[in-house]
C-alpha cells in the first residue's frame, strides 16, 4: 500500500524526454469510485509575480499516463501525437494530457 504523503515525496519524471517535472502538488480523487483521476504538478511558467500575483500554472497528468510508481520516482508518459503524425514532447505548462 502507498500513502498519499509518500507519493507527494517522489519526483515525477517524463519518460518521453527525461525531464524532471517536480513533486506532486495535489491529487484529483474521485470519491464516488474511490480512485485517483490525476496527479497535479506545479507548472514551471512565469505566471505569477513574486508568488502572489497571477494564477500559477499546473500540469495535470491523468492516471492513465502514469507508467510506473517506483520507490523514489514516478514515471509518466507525456508524449502525444501531433496533427499529421509524429510525436511531440514538452510544451506541457497548464495543459491536460
């Protein structure tokens, strides 16, 4: 069994490009079904001034995109198909995957 407090201590890594996305900021839980819908990570944009003005961007990672929960890290796959084929990586601030 893994506790939410334990999950929040683990670093999240995108396996599509090897980028560190940071620790879990919040978790979206479906209370009716008793399952996790998504993990929410802090964004890395400049949407706030000195931490008070503006809205902080977030990265919302649906549960289906989580590939492995390890002892130290959580691996997620945030690659997606581009229109016309090909795969895109990055460009993840403030977006659902």
